[in-house]
C-alpha cells in the first residue's frame, strides 16, 4: 500500500515539473518574431536569397522592399494587438506618406512610418501602453537589424472607438472613406 502511494506521489511530482511555465509575450520577443517574419515575407515576394539580401535592399532605400517589409510588420503588429487586447476589433494600414518623387529627390533615405488605425470598442490607456511598448521595441530592433540611424518611431498608431466610427469623426471617418480608404490587415 505504501508502494502505490509513493508511486502516485512520484508521478504527480514529475508531471508538475514537466509543465511549461506560461507567460505573456513581452514586446521584445514579439518584435523579434515580427521582424524575422517580415524579412522572410519580403525575401519571398521579391525572390531574394534571404534576410541579408532584404536588409541590403532596405539599406539602399529600395521602395518595393520597404513596402513589403512594412506591410508584413503592419499585419503582424495588428495580429499581436488583437491577441493581447480583446478590446481591439480591427486594424487598418494607411499609406499616405510622401509621393515616390518626393522620396526620390530627398537628400537622404528616411525610413517612413507605418501608419495604423486601430478600431477598438473603447480607447484605453492599456492599449496605448501596449502600442508604445511595441513601437519602442520595434524601433530598437529595426535599427539594430537594418543599421539605420536611430529612429524616434516606426509606428504611427491612431486608435478610434465605436463612437468615432459611427459618427465619422477624426480617423474613424477614414474607415468609410471613398477616396483614402485604409486596408484592413486584421479583424476579430
């Protein structure tokens, strides 16, 4: 009888030790995955030999590489926001930076911002903090990988709530715009 009880205790202890310790992802680990997948996406779309080839194109200011990379980053940041905040309903990317001619004739290559509109049930400081943490981690990692000068921001995120969308107020009006409609990259 003691042998059976001892075996049961041993098997319970073994099970408890083998269970992984779950934790929420931090911004740095999330951004590491986001940037790696963005480089892979860009390499695949442009038929490049790997991450280093994409990095070389980004450093040279290749607009196609930049657009593919930024689209993938936007899509994955949107998925992360949706996974970490149940308040998020949808995320859109907006392309309203300078025209290609303006960029072409500028004196230096600048990294453009990734413009996102996040539609949430309500605006919260928790969502704002999450966006800020992702932006800081993304700027740090992007600067390390691409080797650009220190950036202040890579994400430009505008949060709109149900009232903004319903009343077509501010950035909420863009979601139903006929002329400058953003592209939905994630939806709950």
